[in-house]
């Protein structure tokens, strides 16, 4: 009869909506087997009747999915619908609270729309464990289920024992009764540590029941608390159960309850009608200490898509407020024996006649395990397998927990964490700091008179700019430490790009100015050095800006049976194009510098400097290319990538620093004590022999025969390379200058010997 009335109401509402167009239709979707689909229909019909009575002009249209292969199929469908932009197929969703973290980004924050007193009706611990996503209330519970301890009242009364409050008390009571009963069919405790989802729930709540206090959060997975919990779990199995009993499934537990063959049985909440026929009393699960417990909470929440249209938003708030009201949930409980999450219901006499209200008030809920990085079923199976290896295959607790830790967290480079690579990470960290400060403080030597001769090649300001650039490249290593964030990713890029530019541009400028033939470009940049520097710096700023505008994200790499980690990635064609342009720009600069260095390779007065600078250039370009290639290589270990990156940067900086700057300090401190000599006086004998050879060549050949306007560019470059550096002087003056230098060198060395 009621179905006919509901159908009649629905037809009338549709008719009114079609004629007047005022009625707002909300679409709600739920999953249920055929046995439970009537629960949803009852609730929705109640609301529609309420809407008619209050003239709300709101109608809720229910879709119950019951033909899916499993809830996972329904869950995948819901996630696909929620993620789809501009999808208006459903406005409200009934969903399993295990998926709160997956659905959370796409659901409305109800705290912004619902009255505070309505939210405060619900158990705050229940809301925090099953309805919160990133501090947003993305659903309200309409049904809940918990795991409880069922104690055999007949046996406890027989031996005058109370319901255990701690795990140790459960062991002692079980041993006592088992010894006296001497019944091989009697089971002390089933555990429910099987390979299904129930197994992972049992593991989670057992660890939670071993925390230090009721206010303590879930223990860190590798903490001493968790290790003690696993050892207690094994003790429980060893002393009052067996592998087979602990691995038994839900049906075995139900059989124990029905036959009365279990002293203590862990099972999900049963309805009142079932409990009336059993000789068992429910209580919260024991804990490591009296007063501490833990029960996994299962059940369904009701949420609103955050993609809901504005005209439906107000109507959906009215609907969800009614559908999660105390009155309706009480009615559903009394009809269907389904638990609700409203605390005050367990002070209601009608409710307490059908459920142990005291037990329900004392439940300490913990959410079912979840992961942002894995599909729930796979994640639960992995954790369960790890713990079961400890329980049934005698693996060490610390080893198992380390595997779970690797599965449940994102690893990063840290000098604090007790990681297997901590010592090596610390070595690199300390080396980087020492080198960074050594490079910067060595700039002070520029202002000591006895070092003037060694740093004549570049001006003081050019040296400072170059060395600061080198320090910036080195400091990019610091961005590899700690949690990977977009800011760190961008900072790494800025330090590498601008650092390399500042390091090389002063040398590039010097190469141009020292070109062996007088030209307008060299003359102009000799007079306008800072225009040259500013031009390249502005290019880098443009590149950095384009990089900020490109699609940039921190990617998470999930490593099966390894350590998960994150790294920076540029996504999209625009971002990749920007990176390619920067690399091409950098390589073009390097190519021009190498050509100029080839031209000036044998110049008498800069030969040593040019050759040292070339070593630095090769080091820089090699590291940049290798770092670029490294971005396209996948690693199964985050530490290996860090080592390669940091070592490449360290080697590049060390080689560049020694070649450009450090060797000059070394020469000054270790050769020709207290003698201020020109840098050319301390180059090795092979360099001196090369100068003499070039001088003899100059005396025999006329410069104009080598360089002539009709020569090809390649031939000119070659002739510059084997010629000398004096482009504007005559051959005669050139010979005299080289001879004077050689005489000066001999004189200085002789004086040094005498002293």
C-alpha cells in the first residue's frame, strides 16, 4: 500500500514540475544490495513527503546501484563522476567512509553551509576519523558500524571473571577458562587477522589500542609503540590461539557466536534481534592499558558534490540536513537496527532497549586505513601481507614496519631522519656548506695586495660576480633537502640558470675584449661592460618568468617494494619548450666562448688564463647536459638520484672554482715565496717553451700573410689560433714585446733565486 502511495506522490510531483517548472529535482546515488536498498528508499520517501508538507518545491530522485560486481566498481564510478568537470548527473552521494580521502577534493565543505548545532550532534571523534578531508567536513555519517568484543557471559559467570579491559587481562582470563574447561573445540579469541579487509582493520585498531593515552593519535608506524603492539599481537596468538585461528575469517567468528564456542570473539556490530539469541555481551575492544581502546569505524556518509549548480545548492543543504537529522536516523535505527553517529541517541530509552548504549558511548573510533597514492584494495592488501609475514612467518617487527613505512609515506632527503643513507647525506650536506662559505670568503683575497698579480686577468667586480654565480650553483644543492615543493623546484631552477650565467659571463666578456684583432664589438663592450652583463641577466629574468608561467608540478613516484618519492617536473608543451630554449641559449653561449678560447689559445699574455677558463667551461657544460638528461631517467631509489645530482653539482663547482680562482691562490701561496711576479712567470716550462716557439715563428713570418681579408672564416680562426695576440702592432714591435717579456721572466726568476 505504501509503495502505491509513494508512486502516486511521485507522479503528482512530476506533473506539477512539468506544468509550473518550479520544483527543484535533486539527484542522489547510493550503492546497496537488494536487501538494504529499501533503507535508502525509506529515507528519500520521507524527505519527499516532508518537502510536500512544507511546500519546499524540492524533490529528491534516488538511484540505487545494486548490480555492480562489487563496491569497488561503484566507488570507481563515483570517483569518475566527481572528477568530471561540469558533471551534473548527481548532486548528492552516499559513499563508503573508507573513500573520504579520495572523494574529499570533489565534495562540498558542509561546515560552511550547515548550522553548527546540526554538526555538533554527531560524535566529534567519528567526524574527525571518517568525514574530514584536509580540515573540511565533506560528509555526514548516516550509518556506522564498529568492531566490538563479544564476551561469553555464561563462561565468565561460571568462573567469576569480568569482561577484560586490557589485552593482558584477556590473555590471563582466556588461559584460566581454557585450562578448566579442557574443551578442544573451545576457542579463546579469534583475532580476525585474515587476508581480507577485516585483517587490515584488525591490525590498525590493535595498534591504535596500544597508544599511550586516549588523546594520543595513531602511533608513528616505526615507533616503539607500534613495535610493542605487534609483539603483543604475536604474544596473543602464541599463548591463546594459533595461526589457523588468527587467520580465520568473518564466517568462522559468526559460527563461534552462534554455537557459543568462543570465550571472546571479535566481530562487527550485530543488530538487536541477533544479540537477543546469543549468550554474549558486547564491549569495546581491550587496550594496552585500561581505558584505552580502538575500533575501526565503517559505514556510509552523505555528501554534496562541489560542482553543484547554484540554484540547487540551497535545496541540497535542506535535503542533507533532513536526511541526517536525529529524528530520521532514530526512525531508521528502530526499523532497520542501523547505528547512527549522533551521541544523544544513546541517551534515548527506545534506542537503549535495542543496543548497549554504554558500549556505544565508550567506542574510540579509528578510520580504516587509506592512502592518497594507492588504490584502497591494493594498499590494504600490501599492509596486511607485511604484518601477516610477521605474525605467521617470524619476520622481525622492525623490518615489517619499515616496509609499511616505505609504503605509507613519501620519502625525501633529510639530515634528521634515521635513514639508512643518513651518514652519506650528512657528509654531502657538510661538504656543501664548507665549500659554499670557503668560496665566498675567498673573495677577501682580492683585496690583498700580494694577490694582485694573480687576479689581473679579470677586474675585481668581475671576479666577485663570477664567484657569486658559482656559489649560487652550489647552493642549489640545498633545495634538494627536505620536502619537495613547487617553491623549491622553482628556486633550484633559478639558482642553476642565473648562477651559471653570473659565473661565465665575466669570462665571456673578457674573451670578447681580448679578441686578437681590433673590432667595434670588442671596443664597445670594453667601454660598456655592465651593459653586457645586464643584457644576459635580463635574458635570464625573462627565462625565469616564462618558467613560472609554464605548467609545473611536483610528481609523486610510487615505487613498489621501495621508497616513494617526489620530484619536480615541467608538464605541457609550453613548459618543455621553455626549458629547451634555455638549454639552446646556454649552449650557444658556450659554443661562442669555446670558439673565442680557441682563437686566443696561444695569445702570449692570456694563454694560461684562457686554458684554465676552458677547463671551467667544459665542467659547466658537462654538468648542465648531464643534469638535463637526468630529468628523463626514472629511478627506483630517490637517494641515488640525489647522489648523482649533488655529486655532479659539487664536481662542477669544485673544478670551475679551482680552474678559475683557486689555482691562483695556490700558486701565490706555494711558489716563489713573498715575490710578486706576473702570472706568466709561474707557468710551467712547457708554456714557456711554447711562447719561445711562437716568438720565433713571429720573427720569421709576417702577420699579414696569415690574416687577410680574403681568407675564409675557418682559416682565419685557425690562423688566429696559431698566431699571436698582437693584432695592431707590426711584426717588429711584436717580436720586441715578446723578447721583453722573456727577459723579464728570466730576470724575475733570477732575483727570486738570489733572495
